[in-house]
C-alpha cells in the first residue's frame, strides 16, 4: 500500500501544529519520521489514524483519497497504530486483547477461546512474533506488551503500521528484537512509519527519513545518505553539538558514600545487594545497565524514596538512612526522577508552582504557612529565562509543555537550589536532540561547580559522553566503577553479566 | 516555540476519586450554569407532567394540557422565586439554609482538592452539633463572648475528631474514605440517639430522646428583629474566607492540591501524602462540625435525633456544583439555600411537593457529574485542545 499525505494542515488555537505537510510511504518501505518534541509528529499521525481531523489537505491510499472520521475507518483502510502508551486491558489475556472488538464467537454467541488462540498463534507465526496467547498482559514485560499491540494491528490486517516512539520503553535488546520484526514486515510487503527522537535508530531501520520542524516538512532524505549531524541540524534548525565538551574532572572530597547497601522489597527479595559506591565533589559517576537491574531502587534508596534494608548511605559523612525524603532533599540532594510525568511534575500545576515544588514550604517561597506568590513568580520568571524553558508564560500548566521543556522544568528546579549531590536518572529520556545538548551541558556545568553527580542511564552513549567513572549494574549488584573511558563492548558484556576482568580484557580495573 | 505540543496525558494510575476530582475541578463555570438550567428545565417538565390540572386538561386535548402544564410551572417557579428572594423574610430563610450548606459544602470541597471524597459530612455534622450543643447547655456561668466561641470551637473539634478517623485509617491502612465515612455516618446517627437518652443530656421529664436547651449565653444572636437569620451566616462567610486562604494560599493547601493531582510527584517533592490525607479529612470534619454546631446553638437550640437531616449529603451537591472552589461553593450554597427556602414556599403556595426541589438537586448532580451530557444537550464544543489529547506519547 502506498500512502501519500498532501498539504495536511491542522491548526489549534494559537498554533499551527501541521503546516502543509507532505509525506509519502512506498509499499515495503520503512519511513522514519524525525522531529523535536512539538514538531507535529503525533498530530500528523493522529490525523492519519482518524483520531483528529485535518483542517486542510488529503490522505491518499494507493492514489485514492480517503477521509477517516475515526480510528475504525483507518483500521478498515489497512492502517494500524501502536501508541507509546499501550492501549491494552491489563487483566485480559494476550488473545483477548488482540481480538478485542473482533472476537470469534461460538454458536451460542460466546467468546470462542479455542478459535481465539488459534487465530493469535497463526498471526504470531506468520509475522515471526511469538507470544503466549494465554498469558495475562499485566504479567508481561513491556517489550512483549508492545508485541501484543503490534499483533493487534496485524490481526486487523494492517498494511501500514505506525509506531509512535516504540523504542522509548524498550531495553536495547528488546529494541533490536523490534527492528528485526520491522524488517520482517517490510519483507512481507508492508510499510511502517517509525517515529523516534533517536538518530541512530533511524539509521538502523529506516529506508528514508522525513524531518519535521515546527509543523513543516523540512525534507526527506534516504537513510543511507543521512549523517547524524545533518539530521540534527535539520531537526533543530541550527547546528547542534552532538559531542559534549568537557574538561577532565577535578574530584574533591566524597559527598555520597554508599556502603554495603541492600534494598529488599518485599522482604526476602533483594532488589539491590551489597552495593559500595563513592561519588566525590566535581565528578560524574555513571551507572550503566539494562533497565530493571536495580538502578531504580538504588536511586530511590539514596534519595529517600525507599527504605534501606541493609548498609549505610552517607551524605557528606552523615548517615541519611531513615530520614524523610523532604529532609534529604533539603540537605542538599537534587534528584531528577526517571519518570518525569509520574514523579517530576504535577501536570495540572503552573510552571511557577512546579518550579517551587520541592521548596514549597521553604522560607524562600513562604513564611512557613502562607505562600509568597511574588517570590514564586519572580523566581519562576528568572529560571524560565535562565534555563530557556519555552513557554508562553509562567502560569502555563506544566502538562501543556513539550517533553524537553518539562524536563527543563525538573532540572531547573533542582539546579536552582543549593545542592551538593545531583542524582540524575535517565535525564534525557524522551527528550529531543536540542534539549539533550542543553541538559548535558548543564549537568557538566554543575559538576564543574563542585557538585557530585550520580548519573543513571540506560543510554550507553549518554553514560560515555558524561561520566568520569563508569559502573555497571547487573541483577542488583554493582560492578566497578572504572575510570572512563570504558569501551562500549566491555560495558555491553558487563551489562550482560560477564565478569569484569574478562570483559575488560585484562585491563587493570 | 515548542509549546505547540498538545498537552500530555494525565498520570495513568487514577482512581475514581481522582477522576471525579478532575471532572469537578475541570468543569467550566459556563457548563455549571448550563447544568443548573438543564436541571430546572427538566424539573419544569416533571412538574408539568405531575400537576393534577395538566392531567385533567389532557381530557380536552394536548393543547389545553400544555397550557395547563405551563401555568402550573409558572406558578410553582414564581412561588419558588418569591419564597427565596422575594422579600426580606424570604432572604432570611435563604441565608438560614445557606449557612449550613456552605459549611458542609466546604467540608466536601477541601478533601476533594486532595483527591478524597468525603461522604461523612452527616456524621461530622452530628458530632459537631452534639459536642457544641453539650458545651452550650452543660457549661454554665460564662458570658456570651466566652461561652458562644467556646461552643463553636467545641463543635469544630467534635467534627474534626470524626473526620480525622477515616483520614487516619486511610493513611495507615489504606481503608477507603468513602466506605469508612459512610459507616461512620450510621455509627454517629445511633450514638446520637443513645447519648440523647443519657440523664445529663436528656431534658428532664421527657421520655423521648431530646437534649436540654442550649443556654442563651451560647446561642448565636439573631441579626434582625423577627427574622430567623442569625450570626451563623457571618460565621460561615468568615470560615469560607479562611478556607480560601487555606486552599489557595497556604503551604498546606499546595500539599493538598499536589497530593490530589499527582501523589507520586508530591512524594518525590518531599511532601507526605499520608499526613496530607489526615489533614484534609480533619479539616473537613471540623468544617462539617461547625455546620452542626451552628445549627444547634443557632436555629434549633436543642439537639434532636435526625437534626442533621441530610445536610452532610447536601454538602456534596453544594461542593460539586461549586466546582470544588471556595467561591463556587459559597455561591452554590446560596443557590441551594434559595432552592430549599423557596421550595417550602412553593409547597405552601402552589401545592407543589417539596420533593421537586430534591429532584432538581439530583438532576444538577447528574449533569455536573456527566459533563458530556450537558455538552451534547447544548452543543458546547469540547474545551480547546481536548480533541488532540486523545492519544499522546512522550513525543510531539
């Protein structure tokens, strides 16, 4: 199926989300769709999938114009979409989810489990996406849930599959598996629109790449000819520094000392075991690892969000075990949470209130009982300017900002108060290239001011670009840290559990 | 500018209370006004259909029936208006009804901000009236400037204790506040009847459960000669001003809002959702307790079984109609107070059953709780940007 979008225009009050966007997808082609947050990618896909309608322009499938009033029309025309937030019923089985809305019935009009299983298995086999039809979706890892979403679209005979930032929730291995599946669809004559911020993923999987910026098509280039610098420039509209410029670290005294730390939840199940780690003033210690190997509980234990079950956590030599989250933050710990939607911002609050959130009852923003709105607003205006947060006003709700700007709000909030230790978990996840550049510079600048930085990231590139020392977490235990640089291959092996001596090839650790 | 990204989705883990909170706090003033209009409109239809003269006129055909129905509606609604704002006496009755409604409404609005649904207004009203009333008749020898504030404060504390309990249970064990407050309503109803038969409480020489008379030194003074409106309405307005500060300007109010909107982010910012839950429910209990106290040391003068008369539940209507804001709650308290006062006049003058007012109130709630219905009814377009909010990833 050949898709052509011609002159698609969508206006929201005050903004043009899509401004005469043209785009084509050939049969058996993977089209990469690249653009910063707010460039109009999702709006365009929502129009294509019938979730919202275009003000102007037309959608042609194999040369014939189509109008999609709702996703049902789009599905009937052979378009499938996998959203980033999955639309699955957690308590249903895989088969039930895949067939929901198209259930095979037996003669009495009941759901026919046997035929459902067979149908799911047949689809799964045809596309090389094995699943257990009887598993409950809530029990599955994210990568398999995504596979269920894809099978849902394929079962409805999607010939064009839209994948909205599919890799954002996946581990590197799961992402590789997904790419393998995408190549399979292409071989089967189907087309894919692949949306991602990550330049190298486009290189890995796309045939052509269309770049959007501020609602307009900047250009379409064959992936083979695209170079990362050129794509980043097209996307942001100015040259972007992809390599972080930083001087060698000048570490000072220890700020964070973690000794034989253990975290169990529930009791008896060790999430973190026997972790020793010291972070000094003026250095960035990076923790690499496949997600789910204990990085999250480690960060939560260090920042007071989760009880420590064994060992010690010292801040400037004093134990913070058992102290409240509020005390720990006020004692000079800054935390950039890995999930900013859940933990970082209150979406319905204004930017100003979000910027004051961790110091809400501090004397800076209140007299202890009554809030000082003037101080909150004044500080917010200054911070918005300093950190280049793109917003119409400080009264705008945080939820209406793009992902990159939301992350700037979180980072600015932590950077604008005195901290000795910064714990940054996945600081650039789901953030566009322009903002990544900025956030990386900020973190390095904070290090140069003498802050101790603990960086946790599942992006090896990020770990390598920023860290002065690198540790790897595997099954709740920490390996290292080793002085940077550490070869990517060696990190990859340690992330898979290979002994460090072997992984580093005899290099002194 | 990258602010053209459509809004991101609300946090995924939402309970019914969170959704109700979002629906109520997110409703526009216009939608609320339309909900009231729709309720009055449907109320008129019900009234016209149920009027006897309409049914009689139906024998003569549809036209006369329509005329008869319209005239019945006209008479009833004009009596409603007369009885609520038509005279000084009517205004006095409206304010009397509004006093308790404002306070019980605030008792729902405050926890709603924290994502909690306080169904326990009834029990908290009873506790407040009981404790306030007891101080009012049992403590003797104090002058009014001491005795009356003492009784009022005692009423607030009594309500606060009954509000604190479900808050504490929720914070400590996760027990849902809707369940525990409903059960406490029943508990307090029967505790009240039992207490009213105790020798020190029961009025001497009576066998039915009724308390002694609150001393004059603890009674809320009437504001105007010959009218029932008393200083309770001033109390209610002062309390509302305090709640306005508490919710919108105090640091604790920000904690309430943050915990209600996103408990995870509130925790990450160093707030304590458990303590906030207890605070919200305790304050709510105190507000409802003040309503009960104002009733007993004001209008009624003695405690009787069932004196709370569903006022705690009316508070839910008031807060929802007021969209969970303080000013809105005061205004809707006045509106429902007017409906209450006018309803009695309507029953007396036009013979329309008082139940119609209950029907109208119930319809208002239906339309507030289901904004989609009102939108469809009046073809109000969805709020700006909502269409684009259906499915959003992290990206643009």
